[in-house]
């Protein structure tokens, strides 16, 4: 399925989205092969979205949601974390490396962390193949 | 208000953005003047202090959404622009600007000043050795470093013992700042918890005058900090010196008031919890608009903490008194309300 | 997408607190029709206007509808009353109590609460003043580390009044002096100038004798004629019930509003059109509570002032033909925007998302077991639909 050429980042627009735009204002750009899917809230993340991302050839999926207690829809970030855990268990059962799916809490004031997470994931997952 | 009155908001930090957005949503024509080339002011260097997946409610993230809302709002943004001259004009104001774009003066019925604050310069507290001792930093620098380098900015520095010194340049009538800066206890405790969560072995002590533990959220933070092993000592050092045994460390003597002991201790990092002071141009701005300053240099206001002696000139946020980001936003929304009512009465 | 829905400039204010009164006054000045309702008596402070309807001693028992079209059901003097408003401001205040257990002290002729002192000072001269004349009064704050700004503020005012009006000698005992509100440090300095003695204690030892009280602390022992203890505040007893009716969450501490930084100071509830003002959701004194009411009114007017409401760019839509009425969406929606209704034109009963109340978070859609909910306006890559 697919050629494992991309990383999909599924990101809440209120935290990760704002952090990305701050990075972009400073001239940073997503590395090649990183597909950014912006969600209205972590709560809208569907398990199916993650599976479809792998189906469509994602080498890794990174899910970014607000810190718990800062989600404007209250439970959105917890829903997102639960969904990711469920899929991770499923991946383990079918023998896919669990580290292909990551969940992280993020705040709008964390552009530096966002950049380093995305770059590290890119190095780990995509860069070896590209070398 | 059907006539779309014009308001000028001076300052594009959290307060200015909040006031401008509220008035624009209510149909006023708002021009926001910001001297910097970017919006956000001091709030731009505030870091996230969330730990273990939980938000610590510091309010640092309140800026981002406003930056996005303002761009899609009808508020007219003038960056790299400052006020050069103000004239009264038919009950309103004629504001001459200096800067990038506008050369013709702006006409407005009302003005909201939201010019913000300056961090207290830690150099002015000479005996604490800031700028001389490598192990002495400030809370502002710590926030900035974490914002710029990420949550792990202090992880690999080989720290064992960290001290936070509270009330640096605050609550000190001798240096003309006989007020509490409101934010330092809160940021120090939250930063301490952030460091402690990432490096559980770290020994952290907060040296305080009085911990400001009001607010629904702060009680929780304060209790959690103590449960996590953050030590809180009532007593402030007078002088911070280079440690004679280890020159990269700092040492100081303090009077632990509650324990009734005088103690000397070394630290790898000493964080000076610097407070807020009026912006360096406060006097100039006050003069331009004909308003007063209080005894510390903040803009003087009436009992509502919003209105100045000049009808139609309102103040919002930290240019009036020290405030946290969330409080500055709330204050700015009150200023917007006062301004809106003023415009409404003007229209009658 | 959807067009703007016209809404009336009509607001329900709940509560008899001073911040409720401030909100009412401000809304009237902005040209709103205001319904002011309280479970208690309402203050008679001259707020009268043809645009204001007051209902005292009223109990809210149900709330229907959403932002722009709330219908609140009350019991008023044995009658049922239904009031329609576009928004609701909750300003019910807090509740005072004397935390006897926390203090480990009983009230007596030598041990008073701050409220008792205040009541005495309100009495006619000379008895108001004589009770404290030339007496040494020990005001003891912050006993267990619980600080309420309202009581600290009141204690400051009381200390000043006792010094000035009664020539009392006031000792103000504290562990951490709360000064983190604009102007409060100045207040403590003025009190010192009036003669109030501030004493920091470590673990104070209080002795109540036959005719005198004493406090032993770090620096020695102070004897006095009267010990004054601040009361404490807590959420009102009806907060939980009211929250359930309004379908809003409480914080862990039982006050209105979960502690979410994006909403807390802004007075926003998770439900559109429902706002909190003052001491029902904040730790603050009376004047700060009234200021809070003003910023909440500014938010209400930003919402309703233009006379129309528009939905968010992204909102959830339920396909009634797919809905199995399992109520998952009703339960998971954090904004109480989903209900099961009868779609008359289609002759089905199914979930429906109120398009104005929806924040577009998508929790309903991702939780729906039969994928009957779609996020309208959300752009997703094609692969989400399957390859």
C-alpha cells in the first residue's frame, strides 16, 4: 500500500496550527513529504482518519492536540489521545511498529518544539530512505 | 452605533488586540497603531509551562488566537508606526502618525492606550550580580529561552540546584516601585514546576516575600508545587556572589525568617523574578495625550481603572498597572466597554 | 453557507449579586431588554426602566433552546413563567460561611467574624463605634493557607475603618500578604500609615481567655481585646443544580466554569450565549466582580449587538436518515449543541445540531458509531475518504 513517502501530521488548529503559523511567519517551512492536516479540534480526530493515512502511504502519523485543560472544546485533546492509543494497540496486534504513530500535546507557544518534533520524525522516518 | 465612530488603539500587545477586536466586532472603525514591525508585544516571548500533558493556565497562549483573529477582522493595522502629535478636534482627536505608511493625520472620537510595560532591568539590582555572574538569569530570560529553544531548553545544562528570587524590583518603595508586579509569583512557580517535571532530581527553592496565592487556579499550582518537592523559603538574599569553591555557581546568605536561621547556600542557577515597570516611553505618551501618570509612572486613572482625565482617552492592560496576560485581556475588554459607552453618549 | 439569523437584544441576568446589578445597568445603557431573575430578593437600587423586568424569589427549573433563542422556565410565586432571551449572564455570586473547623475556634464575645464587625459598624452612633473604641483588635488572616481575595480586601477596609473611626489599635496577622491586585500594595501602605501593625506569623498559637485574646507568633506574643477572623467563601449551594439545568460544567472546586484559560477570565462558558460574571466563577473582591461584569457585557454585545448571529465556518451536520438515535452525540457534545428532535418534513426522529450553538469541534462526528455526522466546511485531503 503506498510508497511510504510521506508523514501525515494531524493537528488541532488552535494549538499546533497557531504554532505552525508562527514558524511560517519566521520563514520556516514544513520539510518535503510532510502533509499537514488541520483539524478544528483534537476531538474531531476519527480512528478511521489515522488508518486511512497509513492506507494512503504514510510512513508515520503525528497527532497534535492541545494540552489537557486548554482545549476550547474541553475534552477534544483527551478524545484525540484515546483514539491514538486505540490505534497503537491495533497496530501492535497486526505487527506494525507502534512508533509510526505518535501523539503529542502542544500549545500555540511551542513553535520551537513543533519544528524539532517534525524534523526529528522526518529524519527518522523519511530521510534514511532518501539518502 | 450606526455612524461607525473611529477609535485609535495604541499598542498591539494582548490588551490592544483585545480592545480592538471587541470594538470592531461592535461596529466601530478601529485603527491599531503598533510601533514594532510585528504584533504581540511582550506576550511574544511567553513560553508554555504545561506539564505531564496538563495546561498550567498561565495564559501565554492567549496571544496566538488574537493574532489570527485580528488579521481577518476589519481592524486597520499600522505597523512600525507611532504617535507623533495629538490635537483636539471637534470633541475628538486628530492623531499625527510617524512611521511606515500613513502621513495624513487620523481622526478619531476616542483613543485606547495599550502601550504595555517594560520588564524591570535586573542590572538595576546591582548586588544580585546580574550581567556579571554567569549563573544569574531572569524569569523573563528563562521564558524567552524556553519559547525559542523549546520545553527542554534547560534539560542538558547539568543543573542540580536552582533558586528563584522573588520581588526583584517589585514591592520596593526605595527604587520607586512600591507595587506588586502580580505575575512573578505565578510565573516562578509554574516555571519551577516545569523544570521539576522535566528533571525530577533538580532541587528548586523559591525565595519569597509573600507568595501571591490568590485566584482559583493558583491555589492548585501552589499546593502542587509543594507536593512536588519545590521548597519555598520566606526570606530574600541581600547579595549574590560567585561561589568560592565553584566559580560557575552562585552563592548567597539568606535569613530563613520562619525557621529563624541564617543560611548560606550555593546554586547552579539563580533566576531573578523580575517584575514590570512603566514602559520607557510612558512619560512621552502621557504628555502627547495630556493624561497623568501615577506615582510609579503608570497611566493614572479614575476609580474604574480605565478612564483618564481626558474624556475619550482610555487605558488598557499593563500600561495602567501590572497584570497577567489573562487579566490584561479582561481589563482591555472593560476599556472597550467604557470606550463604547463613551462613543454612544457622544452620538446622542 | 447559512445566512445570518436575526436575534433580539434581550438578555437574562441570573443572580442578586452586585455584579449582577452592574451587568443589568450596563445592558440597559446599551439599549438591551433585560430580564433580571434571582432565587433570592433582588436589591432595590433604583434600577428601573421600561426595558427591565425583575423577578425575585424565582426558581429556574428548565432551559430550552440555544444561543439566540433560549427559553428559561421559572417558578415564580407559584406560577410557571417562560422567558425568551438571546443570551444568559450568570452572576449568582458566592456564599459566605464561617470555617469554624479550619480555625478550630468558636465564635464568642471575644471572637468575631469580619461580617459581625461590619454589621456592628453599620449600627447607629455611638454604639457602632463604642464596641471597638480604643480597643486592641487582632485580625488574623490566612489561617490554613486558603486565601479569598474578597475577604482579604474586606479585612483591609475593616482595619482602616477601625483605626480611623474607632481609634482601635489593629494588629493584622498574616502568613502571606495578598497584594496581587492593582492598588493593593498601596492599600497596605496606607494602612501602615494609619497605624495598623502588620505581623507575619509562622504557625500562630491563639489563646482565647476570659477577658482577653492573645496570639503567639514568630516575634512574640500580642494580647488583645478582640480577635477578628475573616469568613470564607464557597460556591453557592444551588450551583450544581443550576449548572445541570444550564448544561454547563463546574470546575473541580465547585465554582461555575471549568478552569480553562481560554474561557476563565473571559467569562465564557462552553455553551454559546451563556456567560459567567463575578464571584460565581472568580476569586475576586466586589469591585473586581463588577469590573468583570462590564467585560462580560462587552462580550455579550459583541455577540448580539449587530442583531444577527452567524454559524462558525465549520459546523456539524447530522444526516437524519442515517441517525440511529443512540444519543452518543448528545452526550459527547461539550457545547450542549445537539438534541434529538422530530424532523417534521421527513417524518423521522433524529439528532440535530443547532447550527448557531455548534463550535465545530467535531467530537460528535468522530464519536458517531454510524458515521451519520459530517463536518460541513472542514477541508480534508481526498485520502480520508479511502483510496
